């Protein structure tokens, strides 16, 4: 992983901005929930262990809670939950609904935003209804006319499962003959699959914390003909992350405003991440939203926070403090 980071406008005061909590005892007993049974379990384990360590190092009474091994009703024994449960079960409204029922404060978005955000099709339909630019798409099934999809979206295109994150099950399709196989791969991850128009250009991610868009990050996979896939996100060390992102001041402000509007449109709260592309004509296209972003060593939320002068431990404290 290579980073290009310049902090010429670092706001060091942001490390605990709007965080009234100074004493870890105010949090009570905290369950850091991670692991689970989804296809993103491995990433969740990495994210959660980093968050747990960061909170414990600051004196927070935090404990690992893995719903794969523990009964979720045991969460009633905790005062609040830091949710780092990526994927289905933790990011789609199920955990959020349970915690609401138990009246336990939790980090991040509630039931509605989580359910919408985990469904890429519903998210894009909502954004379209709000007049926000998102890449054209089509829902696929085993009876789909592949030629019709290609005629509508062009080539190349992206095929992805609708209810997965971390780029799991995604494929870039360069020819018509590759489309059925890509559909098969994606369908193994879930019952709904979509194809999305391939946007040739630059890929960006925008972190949102406290209804504020943080410095935009430009993602540059080593294989520029491909995309920011699972390998590039978590395993490769030659992916480049650029802060500043290379946009003009006006372009970056526009992308931040677009992303914040997209975040609010799904009723997201607390913290999250929006992914977008800029095509060769300079137009921005929203791709998707992540309401429980990664917190691993390769993750983008800590990277954007660091560009604002917020170290990882402070970031975890700040997110937890949103539950007070």
C-alpha cells in the first residue's frame, strides 16, 4: 500500500472535535461487535480487532462480541455497541433493529439507512429519485437477454452482487461472452445481481463523519485497467491512495457536496463512506455507500481522518462518543 498524503491544511483540533466525552467511564460496558457469518467475516475480524485495541488502550471497558459464537440477546448486558460487523447481519439493518429493540445505543446508521445502503439497487434508485448522478445499471437474472444489457450499458461493464460489500463477487466484463460467467460468480454471493455501466476515469472515496465530508481520497490500483477490487483493498501493497486527490478546489468541494447529499438521502448517520467516479469529461458518478466502513490497516476512513489530524485511537473514541 502506497500513500501520497499532504497535510497542508491539517486541523489538529479535529482529533476530538465535538467530542464532549473525556472520561472513558462514561461509555460504560462496550461491546465491539465484529466477525459474524457474512462473506466479509475476515475483513470484519481485522477491522474489529483494531477498533477494540484502540478503545482499550484509552481505558474504555470494551469487549469483543462475535455473533457467530455468542447469542445476540447477550448484548442486553452492555451499555452500548461499537458496530464493526461488515456485511449481512451487521450492515443491513438486522443488528440495528435488534439494538433498537433492546434500547442499546449503537454507532453508525439506523435500520432504514443500513437496509437501503446494503442494497445497491435501492440505493441507486433513491439517488436517481433525488436527482443525484449515479452510474446507469440493470438488474440481472438467469433469463436476462445479455445482448440487450450490453446494448443498453455498453462495454466494458461491471457485474456485482446487490447485497455484498468489499468488492466480493464483482467482475469487470469486457466482452459479451464474459457476461454469463460474471453473472454466475455474482449470483453465488446472493439472489440479486446487477450490471453497471463502466465509467472510465478516476475513482474516489469520500468519508463522512458528523455530516461533514472529509478530504477526498483518489484510489489508484496498480492495474489501472482493472478496478479497486478485494485484492487491491486488503491484500496488495502497491495500490496508491492520493490525498490531496488531484482535483481542483472547486471540483473537490462539488464532489464532497454530492457525497454528503447522497449520504443524507439514505438517512445515514454518524459515519460512513461514499464511493464515486469521475469520467473523462469531468462528470461525477455515485457508485455506492458503505454504512459500516472498514477499519483495517488498508482502510480509507482512518486514512481520511489522519489527513485531518485525527489519529486512529482518536477516531475510534470519536465514533463511540456519537452514541452518548
